[in-house]
C-alpha cells in the first residue's frame, strides 16, 4: 500500500517536472521568435553578419560558447553536489557519523585557536595542531591511545582539507597560476585578434570567451584537486596501520567472520572503491568542455587564428587532470597489492591453527573479494573514464576542429 503510494507520488512529481519544463521551453521559444528581429538588428548593426556555416560570422561561436559556459557552470555545481552526497553516503554506510560530527566540532575549535596563516596554509599542507583533549576523549571509542591518535589525526586532516572553502582555495590557486601562464604566453607569442566587425560583436566575443576560459580552468582544477586529494588519502592510508574507528571494523568483522586486525586493508579498499567510483567519472567533465571549445573555434564559423596561450593553458590543464587520474589509478593498485601481500602472510599463519583451516579459508575468500574489486579506480585501465574522456576532443567534429586550430591559416 505504502509502496504504491510512493510510486504514485514519484510519478506525479515526474509528470509535473515534465510539464513545467515543457511550459518553460515553449515560453522561451515564443519569446525568442518574437524578439529575434529586434535582436538580430542589434547584433548586425555594426556589420557583423549572422550566418551559421559560411565562415564569416563570430555569432555562432558566441552563442555556442555561451551555451558551453552555462553547461560548464552546471557541471561544476553538479560535481560539487555529487561529491558531497557521495561522502555522506560513505560516512553513513561505514558508521563514521558519530566520529565525523565530533571531529568536525573539534577541528573547528582547533582552527579558531590557530593563527590565520596556519589556518590558510593547512588548506594545502596540513599543519593544525592535534587537539590533546580530543585525543584523550577519543580513546573512549574503544581504541588504545596511540591507535586512537593515529585514526583521529587522519580524519581531522581529511575533514579540514575536504571542506568547501579549502577546496575553493586550492582550485583558485591553480586558476591563478594558469592565468599568469596565459599572460606570459600572450606577451611572448601574442594573441590573434578575433575576426569581429564593430564593438558589439567584439565585446560579446571577448566577454563570453573570458568567462568561459575562467570557468573551464576552474572546472579543470576542481577535478584535478578532487583526484589529487584522493591520491593523497590513498597514500596516507597505505602509510598507516589503521585509520578506522572500532565501530567500522566491528561491522566488517561481523560480516566476514574475521578479527578486526585482519580487516584494516579491506576497510581502506572499500572506502577507496566507493569514493573513486564517483571521482573517476568527473574526468569526463573538462574533456567535454574542451571538445566544445574546439568546436566553437571551427573555421566553419569564422576564420580564427591559432591562439598559443589558449592552446597551451588548456593542454597543460588537461595534462594535470590526466596525470592526477593516472597517479590515483597506480596508487590504489599499489594499495591492493599491499593488501594481498598482508593477507598472504596472515594465511600462512592461519594454516598453522588447529581450526580445520577455517581461518585460512575465510582469508582466502577475502583475498578473492580484493581481487574482484572493479569499481572506480580499481577498474581495468582500458575501462577507466580517462581513456574514454581523452577521445572526446579527438572524436567527431572536435578532432576536425583541433586540426583546423593547429594548422596555419595558409594551409586552410
């Protein structure tokens, strides 16, 4: 009864959304149809024609870039939302909610007692002092004092550097560096004047292009920072014996019938699998926007010259994203190899027990689960989103636009 009601509610909401979207679409179409003669007269007043594929107008490029800008902003907001939702689900499923809430409060108090410079630099390189009172209080969670310090120090760092403001600082730092690189390249190589006629088309082209380049760099470094931060977490997990509170380990111990000490690596791999399942899909975002940027500069629209600053900054940005993705893939595989090695050592010890091979069999099943992990960064390299994302700028019309973009105008 309750299930049928929920389905009915969802169907009603879906129908309402479709109807609302249809009304908005019809309204926009009617408004554009009514205002188009006036708009076209304004846009062509300075002599810049509005043609689609005759190679004489920048307006198709401006319109396409404006739409790409909207898409880029939406991808940034969507990626940020999905990251936060994914982390909340992981925290809930791995029974980290209680610890997470207490550590966030402790972290905020520790930050308030630190200098502004320490708080700022800790967004990049963690330097906040450990909360001694919290460390003693956290021992009540069931861990020894040294183990508790190790666990809670790890999650304090993760919480602080994973905040929205911390990620924003790191992303803007990357955008700033790339902006300086663009200015240097423009000073050395110059930047070709767009094929515009009159102030209206020039202002529209430059305004939309500036906003789109900024948003694209922001998206690139948002994805790069997310991937790089996860890579750091993987390395940190591998360097520590255990980063999990007792409640999480008890959950896995109950599921697998193994002692908690045998499940440290398994907990790491489960967390990384669930987190990177989302992170690796974000790789598509910057490659999609770059592909649309290339298409917008096609000589089917206008006779664009090659812009060395644009080409180099976008290329460097994609290389950074790709490098972070490859490093994350190698790092999680290193963690899996380390987990296998530890399990093999434990199986050798378990075979000496007088339990009829029960413990060794359970460890063997856990080893099989580790080998069968295929989600996120644990998927085979040929199935990694990075490999498919790299085809976006090179495939279909994007590849043709890239060739046109790189060729001197004398060869076109």
